[in-house]
C-alpha cells in the first residue's frame, strides 16, 4: 500500500493484500483508502453516511417514520425481538405497543440528538432548536464533507449504522435484494454481488466493495468480452 490514508473504520479491500499477508486463506488485508473527496472514510462508508443523513428511503428520517408507522402493528416476533416485545393476548388480538420498536425509536431519536449536539459543540455552532431526527439529520447533512474528516466520524458511523439495522429489522421497508448471479466482484473475485432495493449501486456482501451501476455495467461488458 502507498501513503494513501486508510478508512478510519478499518475497512479492507477484498482480493488485495499487504506484502506481509499471512497466507492463502486471507480474503483481503489491504486497508481501503479514503474517498477521493477526502476525509477519513472510504467511499462506501462515506456514501452510507450521506444517505443516512439525507431525506431518502435509506435515511434515518425514513427509518424513524417506519418505526412510528409500525409501532402499534400486530407483533411478528423474530429471533431479534422475541424477548423484547409484548405477546399477543390470548384471544389473538394484537398488543397495543411493540416494545422493541418503541425502544428502537427512542434510541434512534436519542443518537441523532446526541450527534447533533456533539457536532455543534465541536464547531461552536448553535444548530437547530428542534433536536428531532429529521431536523438533526437535515442539519448534519449540510456538514457531511466536514463530518467525513472529523476524528469521531468512525464512532458516529457505527452508532448510526446500529440504529439503521435495528429499524430495518423491526420495520423493514426495502424490497428484497437482487443477486447478480455469476458475476464476480472486481475486488475479491467472489460471486457475492447484490443490489439492495433503493440503491443505485451494486454491493459485494463479503468484501463490502460498492460499484455504481454504470461501473458495474462496464465490468460485466468487460467480462463478456474476455469470455468471447
């Protein structure tokens, strides 16, 4: 690896190895460099953070809305929330409140307010008076370029990622992912590429590499040319 700055989250590049790589079983140990735009996050991590703070389907604001919509819905227990939700009554009627969704909603609101306050404190900003999820993320989104270079951005990324995963596990909204059958990842060479609903990129489930769809199309065309 050159002198390129590595992603603060410790991301690795599938199929690429350091000179002192331990052996054949390694799937990729070379650190993924930060995005070309700068900061401390690689391109996939930077893109996710931007999405979470925006107003689209993959945002924290949308996750909050989904939890609110589903908070009184009939309980559909999963391995994730079986021990945290109220059970249905004996006559089969749905419970008045799903405690797992209630907890996830409270935590999402708490973390968004917390990171808004921490960033404003860091920069000496007043910020919005409303610390709700939509206001907090909208405000932080304006600072995403600077946030990407903040020394605490890795900590922030992990906290917000946890809220997104919890929300989607309890009140899913994305359509089922589509697999890119037979197409190897350009990084790790394993056939683990998928497209998640609402995404404009192709993602490797194993090495976490991300490709814009136009780059993916060129990659497929390249493979077809080599095979002909």
